[in-house]
């Protein structure tokens, strides 16, 4: 669920009349409300990373997270959460992933 909550875009599909399908793409843009919401999500990830049974899943989430942002739009979102990523990497003792 966190990968959805911390996603960079959302792509719902809607069934329409006469056997039509509508594809939508919503990009996430930075706002104070989004920052507050995502901070809660990152705090939950830090709690999960404290559980030794979940460390591998947290690391897999971080790999997936890093592989799904594109260009300047997503970079603006990521900039505000580098401290959380750094804390997570430290908590799970991962030296496979780095950022700069």
C-alpha cells in the first residue's frame, strides 16, 4: 500500500459505455498537504524497517521507489523526502542503494 501512497502518478482505468475503456494519468504535484500526508507514510515505513522480518520488504520498496521516478517533476517530490530515505537505508543497513 505504501508504494501506492508514495507513488509519483496514478493511472486509474474506467469502464465506459458501449465497451469503452478510459485510461487516465494523474501526476502528483508538490503541496504542503501532500508533504504532510507523505511524511506520515514515511514514518510508517520507518516503523516497518525496525521489524527484522520486514527489512527485506522495505529494501525492495526502496528499489522499486527509485526505479519509478522520472525527470524534473518527480525530482521535486523526492527532494523533500531524502532524509526519510537516508533514515530507512540506515535502519535496514543497506549499502546497495545510495543517492546524491
